[in-house]
C-alpha cells in the first residue's frame, strides 16, 4: 500500500481483516498527515450515481459499526443533513437528484423551510425554495480520528504502517509488478496499491501507468464559538451557494466550491506537503457572504481556523478504484473528487475483497482506472474537465 491517507488506511485494514498475508502501508511523511486530516469530514448519501450511492451507504455502515467490529470507535456525529435550494432552477435540480437517490435506497424526506429551521437552529428559513432532510448523513469532527482508528484496528491484526519512507520506484517485469523500492530498501510484492492521493499520478508513472488526476485546492473556515450552535445540529448544503456548513468546535465550519478553482501541477515538487498550500481568506469571506442570508451567525464571525488541502480531481468527477489492465498486480484507489474521505471506507472494503477474492463485491466498472485510456485526454482537456467537475460539485447531475 502506497500512501497512508484515508484510502490507504482503509484498504490496508480491510486486507489484514481478510487475512491477506503480509500488508505494509508506506508513507513518505508521518502517516495520516496530508489531505485526509484537512477534510470537512462530511458523509453524504446523495451521490448522483447508483454505484457511488451504494458506496456511500456502505461507508456509513462501516463507520457506524466499526467499534462493534473492532473495539476501536470512529467518533462520529449522526446528525443528518439538509439539502437546500433557494432558486427555482436549483430546486428543480435538487428535486430530480433526490428522486434518483430515493430510488437507489437513500432515506430522504421533503420538509418545509420552517421544519428545516426547527431541525437546525442555525438556519434561517427565509428564502428557501426547496429543502430535503437526509437523516443518514453524518460528520466526523476531527477527520484524522478516522485514520487513527483504522491504524489501531489494523495494527491489532498485523498491519505494518511505516512512515517517513518515500517510495522511489516500482519494478515491473513482463507486465507484472514484483517489487517496490523505497528510501529504506526494496520490498518484493505481487500486489501494489497506489493510494497516494495528489501524488498518485507520480506513483503510477513509476510503474508506467497513466493516472489522470489533477490536484485542486479546496479550503474552508472554522469560526470561533457561536452561542447556541451545538455538535448535534445537522449539516447544511446550500446548492445555489455551492456551499456547506456544519457545527465544529462550538462554532461553524463552512466552505464552498468556487467557479475558478486553483489547480496544482500533477508533478508536485520534491518535499511538497499540504502545509505549503497558500490559502485565500477572501474566498472564505465570499462564501460567508452568500451563505449568511440563510446562516445569520456568519454575519458577524471571527475565524478560529483557515484550512484546506488539495482534491484529487478526475475528468468525469468519479473515483478511480480497481486493477490496472496493463500492469498485473497494480491497483489504484484515488480520484477523490471531494468525496474521498467518506467513500474511502467502502472503497477499502470493496478493493480488498477484490484483491483477495478476484472479484469485486458488486459492479465497480464505473470507477475503472483504465476508463480514460481511449478518451484522448490531453493535459489541457484533463485540466478543463477537472475544473468543470470541481466548479459544478453541487450541480446535481445524472
Ligand atoms: C478542505 C477539504 C475538505 C474536504 N472535505 C471532504 C468531506 O467533507 N468529505 C469527503 O468525503 N471528502 C472531503 N475531502 C476530500 C478528502 O479529504 C480526500 O478525498 C481524501 O482525504 C483523500 O485521501 P487520500 O488517501 O487519497 O489522500 P492523502 O490523505 O493525501 O494520502 C495520500 C498519502 O500518500 C502519501 N504519498 C504520496 N507519495 C508518496 C510516496 N512517493 N511514497 C510514500 N507515500 C507517498 C502522502 O504522503 C499522503 O500521506 C476534502 C478535502 C479537502 C482538501
């Protein structure tokens, strides 16, 4: 396993759980310190495709029963969410997406604006055209806690997690993986999983595999404590604002999807860490501006933390998970597209079962890492499509 983030920990834990032999999870830095701990920690069941919805429901099940299964809790707040539109056009899109999601097994209830405001004390009902309540949505207050839980549960079953050990090469012979080179020596292995997040393209290149992803900045703000806001209040998503909010550290966390996001080069410089990303506080101010008619507490607020990281975007907004046809033994789990933290639990379960049993538990062809091979994705086209996917995160699509 290359990359000790949400994907790497999840796949590695599930592999040792299945008794898949000797499993080593490598990271170039301290494990669990790059993009994953910077996430907002939101789990959303509305996912715009049958496959991703199934993964979202499975992730929820894994996280909420993890303590039962392993004795190690993943602390989470099962507060539900409100999916909101404040324009008739957005209401139409939201309603259509809700209808699809209900068809795929998500529990969703239409509520009126007053009821929404009763469910969520920090929400003003004024101006809301359509709102749906999704009781199954949840959040994890401090995202790193999920990685630590996987780490502890995995180590108890024999997982070896090795930090500060960059992978420097992958040996492929006759179309088959056989070893991984690291700064500390070579590990012979018939299976390598590229879970290196925004570095996954660079890891793929070591094996001669194209992993077409684009790192893209996403940032959020946690306000100072706000009177009356409590951890048990729901998550709010306001589609026409392309923004979201949830309770955090006695205040509110909020963020959004700007229409002109900042892409980073897929060849990241040596020594790059997510702490080197420069943030733009005016962007958070702009999201506060569009959210505050519905979240009055944002009118006057101070910031407790400005944080962010890089999404790993793909050309079609969907994850990459599965084996790579051209190199036997090389697997990819990346392309978070902003939902990787939450979907990683299900991806780990499915990919580990696939590695061990030879078949995925259900059809994951939608996420095949090879699916872009025949699409003639030039770097410019990939960039253009990845930006579109980011900018339209809350534009529901079929
Ligand atoms: C601000 C923000 C908010 C977000 N909010 C949410 C949310 O609410 N819900 C959600 O589902 N998702 C969210 N996401 C997305 C989510 O954080 C990511 O999808 C997920 O964390 C990606 O996990 P990862 O394992 O791919 O990446 P990482 O956590 O970055 O892990 C990859 C690891 O690979 C290691 N690595 C790279 N190269 C090498 C090498 N050569 N050798 C060894 N190790 C290497 C890195 O050091 C790193 O630790 C958010 C993202 C951001 C930035």
